[in-house]
């Protein structure tokens, strides 16, 4: 099980509170162009373009909550998120940078990339470890697909709230399961970076 620690917040199928916004729902039904515009406006925005402004907590929770509405076979709700802010975010950056150094052969190691890993995280307000929980009830690819659809919902909710974001899938994700507190049936699928724009 993912462990919550100071400066981080854990979101899973069991502890995400489902909130629906009837106002947004109403306007999307009445004017599908709004939804179409959000979908067409969605794009990856990188930390270099984020401002220093913090993402309001209620918007952050809305972004994570939106993943809960992704389709998932047999309702396994396989998404698991661990959010990093503040000191815990800085420590994550250091861990990813050191992991890059450890797993990279000396002849292909790039000092600039090593530095950029932690610098990128410093410019980000919040980083979410995107993980999948394999239930054994359905094929694994279906649960990975469900998580990916959840991340798309997060992208769209970010877009609607003027939050820049992108999903990064570095090789280091495969080496930090213990750091994230993952169980044997869980896997990290990358990191979702967010910041106001």
C-alpha cells in the first residue's frame, strides 16, 4: 500500500471523495462546444512555463478526483496517486536524479540531464506519482488503460482550471517502487507535473 507521509497526500480508489459539479455538467450538456474547446485546448505544458503561484488545494483535489470517473472494467479502480509538494517534492527530485545516476552507464550519463531532473521538479508546484494497482480480475493492459484515461481526465481538468501539466515517463520510474511504497501488484507509470500558468 502506498504510504502517506508529511508533505504528501495519497489518493486511491478507496479514499477519493466523488464530487460532481452540476454547474459544469449542465453547461457541457447545454453547450457541447465548451467540452470540445477544453479537449482541443489540452496540451502538455512544461515546468519552465509554470508561474510561482500555488495551485489552490480545492483545484488540486478536483484534478485528482476527475481521474475517478475514468472507465474501468469490473470497477477495479486501478489508479493510485501519491502527490508530492514542498519538502517531499524536493526529496523526490533528489531521489529521481540519484536513481538516474545509478542506472545510467558512465559513457551515456549526462550531467545536464542529472541536474535538470531536480531543477524541473523545483519549478513544479505539485508532482503526482501515477501508479497502477493490478487486481488480477482483468487483463493488466485494461488496468493500465484505465489509469491512462484517468490521467486524460486530469489533463482536461487542468486545462479547464488554467493549470499547466504533463505526464513524464522516465526510466527511473521502474526503480523507485520501494521509495513509493508500492506492493508487488503495483507499478509506477510515471509522474504528472503541475503548475499554474
